[in-house]
């Protein structure tokens, strides 16, 4: 029997697990498209800062905008803006030289201010504060969009839920109350422009690595140049650009530096422009404690206080309350270098720096936000160079971006093993708390920036040891007194002004604090107390004999003494009248009217020789003084 061929049934087809099983999709935490997230961030930015558009100028806006002759020239002043120090116009007005170490070359925002001046027609009768505040909000929205695009499309792209992490971080950055000074103070447009063009530089430099398109390189290089013209923070990009190539595009350190050469050329061009505009002078010696807040500190106290402030910055990022517009001397007491607090802060930053180095060695992109926080903070720490101030809330703006990225990463990492629904609820809840809590505080703080009166009279209650806040609060109470008709209320405001001004002068200690001494004189003039006014104005004259327009103050004294003399004359008290006029002459000796009235008092008193002398002095000062001529003629008739 023939063997039958056994036909085996074909093997069952192997399961194609990878092909037949549905692909597991990453479910987003925040179920919005990228475009919708951009819209949410833009709307949120606008809503949070819309109330700033009703504010006026305040704080440094006067120096940078209103009293800046180059800005007020509009398009015609752009050449001077591009070729001089940011405070050149102010220094010339004050008959002063360079006051800040290293100078300040930040022409981009001032060029925009000059353009706004001409486009919107600013004049003495037409303030364009609304338009300027509107532009700050618009540029802030653009900056927020650039931040989110950079974080989501590049820095955090490879993380699980990277876009959601970027969205979370950008919202925290958007609503953080410590940014109110940056948006609400028109002058701080330089901070907004800086972060905007820094992020655009990051975006297009990385895009060029991927596309090799010359247009991307051009946009990246121009953005870098504009970021340098906005503010000095951008010098850190000399390090950050190759760092991004190393971390995100897997370049070797050497190669990352080499392919960054176009940006180094831009940096050299900037250095040439800056050198011609402000030079390369380093430390500027000054005995003015407001420009050198560590003037009275020992070397160890200076370093200890600078390190302490690094901790204060970090604390304000975690707990942004209370906020104040000024931290000048003596708001922050000098710290001991070996105090427990300072040593803890040093340890904290050593650990953070070591972590950043370890992350960099591991090519972990988290190294970037760590060093972005540290390097930007180092720029304003006074540890590298004196910045003329202890600290300022606007100065932490750049570093806060690194902080919010790290906070976002930490929250997402701690909850990564949670159930999806539970994780969503927590993250949405945290975001809601941040938006509502921080947003409400930010909007409330925006209102404090309404104008100088509101800002200084509010912040002095918290910053009661600040020379500047006490001095400016005193000046604003004088302004309010001048607008008050009720005599009791007016007296109360003037008394309050004097109290703040006296504290400002006491805190200063070193010499005559010009603004407060001048304002003390104003207050006493308003109280019809010229002797006290003369005391404070003469203090300024002794310390700063060439102070601009100082003679105008003493002319006011002459008028006050003359008014007092008139009251004595009406009572036929000619001795009292002549005494007051002599006081006026001591303050304003070249005032022909005072000498004429002195002659009149002596003539009425019957002291004709003295009248003759006084009227002749009046004519020597002003040969066209007709009243004095008639007085001399009257003397001739009397003697006959």
C-alpha cells in the first residue's frame, strides 16, 4: 500500500501583536490643541494686566520717558538714543556724570518710546500713558506666546506630557504677581522685550539646526541682536545657545560652540556699539548711598547681604507677598556672612548648582532651566558687578522662567504614577488655584501702580525703612496738600509729608539727600514757614552748590519773606518788616524787588539814608526798576 503523504494543516498564523493591537495614544492632561492653548495664554495675559492701561506714569517713567529729551524728540532723538547711555539725558539735566558701574545701554525700549511719542502725539497737554501701557500688555502677550512655543516645541518636547508641562509652566509664569512691576511700569518694557527676543533667539537658532535655512539663521541672529539692545541679560546667550545645541541636538560641546559662531559675531557687533555709547568703564566710585547701597557695609557684610538677597528672591518666587517697588537703603539690613540664614542660602545654591552640573553631564534638558535661573540671577546679584541697587522685583523676571519650568517639572514628576483621572483633577486644581490666587493678587497689585501718589503712599507702609519710599511718599503728600482746599486736611497732609521726609533724611545719614531736603523746603513754604524752608534748601546748596535751578528755590523764599514783611508793614511794624526783607535778601541777594521794598519800608519808617541805599542797590541790579527811580525822586522832594 502506497504510503499516503500526510498533509499537515498549515500553521496557525502568528499573532501580530504589534500590528493588530491598537496603538496606545498619549492622553493629554489639558485636552486643548496647541492653538487653543496659545489663545488661552493670550487671553489670560490680557485679562490679568488689562487694568494697567488705566494707569499713569510712575516711578522711573519720568526719568526714562517724560524728562528724557531724546525720547521727547521722537524720531529725531533715535540717533542719540542709540549712541548714548540710557540715562544720558538725565545726567546732563542734573549736571552729573556716569553714576552706575558699567553704564546702561538699553536703547531698544527707548527707541520704541520715541516712536510712540511721534505716532501718538505726546505733548505737555496730551499724555499717551494709555497707549504706552497698552503696548506693554501687547508685548507681554507676545513674550508669553514665545515662551510657550519655546518650551513646548523645543525644551520640554521629549518629555511625556511635554506640551502640558510647558502649558502649566507658562501659566505660572504669566500670572506670577512678582511680574507686576515689569508690565505695570512702562519703563520696564526693556524686561519684556528682552525675554521676548531671547526666546525667539532660542527658537530660530534651534530651527536653523534642523532646517539649515538661511532665513532661520537670519531671524535668530537679528533676535539675538535685539535682545542685547533690550537689556544686558542677553549676554548669557553666549553660553545658552551652545548649551541648547548640546542638550537638544546632541552636539558635542566643542561642536556646539563652533556652530554658534554667527551669534558670536552678533555679540561682537553689540560690544562695539556699546563701547562707543557707554565705554567699558567698570566700577564707578560714588559716595551716594542710593547708588551704592553697600557704602556703609564692611566687605563681609556686603557679601553676606548679597547672598541673603539671593534667598529673598527665591522666597518671593514661592511666596510673592508683600510686594514693594523699592528695596534701596536701608530696606534690607546688612547681613552677617556667617549667619545661619546666609549659610543655609549658600548651601541651597551650592546644591542647586551641583544639580545643574550633574544634569548637564547627563545631557538632561533640565540643566537648562537650572542654569537659566542661576545665570540670570547672577547678572543682578551684585556679586559680579555693582548694579546700583540691592534688589528689585523686575530683576527676577528672567530667572522666574527657569523657576516655573522646574516647578512644573516637579509637579508632573511627583504625580506621574497617579491614576490618569486623579492626576488630571490635581493638576487642574493646582492650575485653578494659581490662576485665581496669583491672578487676583496681580490685578490688585496693578492698581497700586496707578500713579506715583498711589504707589508710594501704599508701598511706604510696607517699605518703611526705604530712603526712596519715605522721600517719595513725602513728596506725594505735598502734591495732595496742594490740591486740597480744606485747610485742616491740607495741614494734615503737610504734616504727614514732613514726617516721611524727616525719616528719609534720617535714614540717609551720609549727606544732604537732595530730593527730601528740597521737598522739606516745599512743605515748609506751603506752611508759610520760610525760615525752616531756608534751612533745608541751604543744606542742598552746601552739599551740591551747582544743583540745577537751585536759584529758583531761593527766589521763592524771597517772595515768602516779602509777603511776611507786608503783614508787618500793614501793622506799621517797620522794624519787623525790614527784618523779614533782609532775611529774603540773604537768600536771594540779587532780587531787585526785595531791595526796592526794603527802600520803601525805610522810607515809610523815615530812615531816608537807608531808603536811598536800598533803592540804589535795586537799580544796580535792575536799571529799569521804575519804582526805585520814583522813590529816589521822592527822596529829593522830602529832603528839600
